[in-house]
C-alpha cells in the first residue's frame, strides 16, 4: 500500500536540507523567519454571522480597526480572570467553585438583581407588572445566551455560547422562580397592585387555584409559559437524557422554545419581539445559510482506536474537504450532521487540524446512539456527505497576543486531545512560518492505551491525505504512526532551555555570512499511559525505539509539571503561561486547581520578579 506525505518546505536555508541523521548529532535548532505574524486577523470567525457580513466587504481599512477592538477586548478580559476566592477557602471547595473569577460574578450580577427585585415586588411591595418584567428579563437572557451564530456575548466580550451554558441554565431557573412569584402575586392580589383585593377577580371571593390558572388569556398563557419553562429546566438538569436520547431532548427543547415565545406574546409581553427575531435570525443563518448552502461537503471516514478485530470502533475520524471559503481558528469546533444518519441532528465536534491544513480533521468518540450509528457507517463505507455549522468557540485566553503568551501548556485526556492538537499545531506553524513568538509548548496527554497514540500521534505536522474522489481511496491510507523529520527536529527535552548550551547556541553564523537569530526547538510532548499493565511495554519501547515524544507510565504528576513550567517561565523572564485543558471532568478539575495553586498571588505578584500566572482555558464536552 502506497504511503506518501506532502510536507511543506518551511525553511529555505541550507541547514534545512540536512538529513535527519545529521540533526540528531546536535541540539535541534531552526532559524526564526522574518516576523510577518499579524494577530486578530480571523477573530471575527468567533461569530459566524458577523464574519459572513464582513468577509465579502474585504475593506482593508476595517481590519486594523477590528484588530484594535479585539486587542482592547483581550486587555479588558484579562482582569476578569482574577480569582475572587481566597486560597484558605478555595482549598475547601470544588475546583469549579474555587476558581470563580471576577468575570463569573459580573455575568451573574444582572440575574441576581432580577431575582432580588422580583422578590421585592412579590413579598415587600407586591407589583404584578414589575414582578412580571423581572421574570421576562431572565427569559430574554436565556434566549440570548443560546444564540450561536450571532451571539452578542461573543461579539462584545469574546465569550462563546458553550461557556455560557451555566448562565443559560441559571437564568432559565431564575425565570421559572420569578414566574412562580408572578403567578403568586396575580392569584393573591389580582390586577390591583395596591393590595386592596385579597384574591383575583377571576376566582371571586372563594379561592379556586385550578380555575384561576386557566381563566382568561393572560392566565392560561402564563400557565402554559411557566409549565414549558419548568419542563425545559428539568430536561436539561438530567444529563443522561441529553447524552443518550439527544433527538428526543433536542426536539422537545425546540418545541418548548417556540411555545414559550408564542405564550409571551399572548401574555402581553411585546418586547419579546426582539428576542424572537434575534433567535430566528440565528436559526436561519445556522441551518439555511451555513449547513444548507455554504458548508455542504463530503468526508472520508476512518475507523480508529480499535483494540481487537471484530469489536465496534471506539473512535471515528472524518477527513472533511474544506467547503469554499470555509475558515476557522485553532481550538474551535463545528456542529456536524451526517445526512446518511440524520439531516436534522447536529453534534458539536472539536476540530483536530490546524487552520492552515488542507483538510478539516474531526475525531469522534462513540457515546450515545448517534455516534454509534456513525461508527457503524464508518465500518461499511469510506465516504459520506456532511453538513457543517460554524465554526464556533473562542479561547478565554488571548493566544493571539504573542507578547503575553510565549509559553503554552496543553493538558488533555483521551479524545480531549483534539482541540489541543489544533492549538498546538497552529502555534508551531505560526512560529515557524510567520515568526510568532513561542518559547515553549508543553504538550501533556493522558491515554488509557497506546493504540490511540498510534492512531492520533501528537502534534503531527505532516499533510493530511487527499479525498478528491472514490478512485483515490486506495491512495489515502496515510501512515499516522510516523512523523516527518521536520516534526522530529522540533522535539527536545525542556532542561536544555535552562542549560548554558542554550545561551551558546542562541546566535550561530549563517551560511550566507549573516548572523541570524536561532532558537532551539520549543516543543516537549509527554504521553502518559494510565494502564499499569503496559508499564513494561512502555519501558521496552523507550529503550528500543526513537520516539518524537516522551512515553511515560502512569498518570501525569500535575504539581511537578506546573513547577517545571513555572521554573522555565522565571528563567525566560515570562509572567504569564497559557494553560489549555480538555478531557474528563476529574482531570480538568485537577488542572484548574493546579493553575490556582501554582499561580502567584495577584496582590503580591506585582511586587516580585518571580511572579508567574497560569491563565486557564478549558474546553467543554457538553455543548
């Protein structure tokens, strides 16, 4: 079977033409290219609607303005990550509560104000109208945080919808609670906000709550509205329904969502028109424009991750042809539908490829009925049509700013490696091709077995297979277990950065006679296999095979990893380290706790030269 790689020639110096054998004799270095890196050029991709509007304009005068706005947004967002929980209290709390930041509190403030005002208009100064407004405002927030293609939160603050799921759910719960308060005021005081009448006129002198709920348009519309909201909250509270019966959950979610908007109009809430139009626009852009017109393409399916023949695949890889004009940022995801399975069922899948790669690489783990059918489809066919929504998502740390983030730590577990792959490869390519500042990229990946590492090698920089047509199916079996010499040249141990050899090799004479700045390779990749029974195999592999990564047995020692990263940051004069995590909840909680534990104090850090702050971005499985 023919195996081929289409590697891009990145370096043009004579040093790049040396064989891989020669490079192994000395510490690998490479020439830094002239700096052509321009940040914030594709940040508008975070909100697909705005990108669809701005892209055809192609007004070069707008790009610097937008770049300045995005840079300002990143500067404002940085203090929003300051932890507000003291360390002596944080050690007693779960990781997600211990890491509560200023921005989290600011997002909750409006909802808390609505709740307090709603309670005031219920128990202290009963007001049917004002209490109803508080409930309606919470419902509006719930809808605005559910928008994907035209999210105002993403456009203004760089917060994508997947990081607003908590606020979406909390505002929905607040809407139900305040709606119940509103129902109570209506039943007890009726339309008289002065409290002169004891019961609503609809029930007369004898209170009949059942009759009250369906007496008149306002009453029965409010009853249906409150019931629909309560049903949606309960369905979202039990995650197993969404995970294992997604079709049922999504269908009911959409039906109740439409029903709530209709009932708001019948309940005399005309301001719901804006929310309805904004939500309808989001659905139109997502399903009609993106998935229906622009992003209809095809993908090659590849079964990966199987340990034994005859067993159902655990993972499926989709090598997707990029639709015309399709762009995305590193770490983003798409919502994918496979018409062979269902044309209306879309699932969020992280992109594993870098934006500059020719194809979109998606890797899907079997979990639930849809992914099981995808695995079955991959076992019976090589190609299939796909529909794409997106791209969606935004980093909560400003990786575009290479003045602040020249050191990056990626920690992932299992299939959670996909966004870390995309970010890592993108940083390396920008560093080598455009001179983006990058001093160290530490890539930590915990897996259960070595099969996944063979199928998805970390930070593979070779080209992806072609999928032009079915006749080429025999030629696109790419050997993912071998990485290119260009990749191997960038792998080295981190202790070199702290050695005297680093300073000696910093400047070396160039063949042309000019003295060019040279840097050592910046990547350290550590793969941890958590199955202890494979410890002997790992030890034997390290002794006999030259791997482009460090293969370790057991679970990663996060405290040690963070301490080493902190020492490297201090040695290189860096203050901020970007940490990206994706994987099982326990791993991400541990990484989040390590960031809090090993970061310098905000109050004391400004006074010390050894201050290091670990700024954390976590990817979400539940989208």
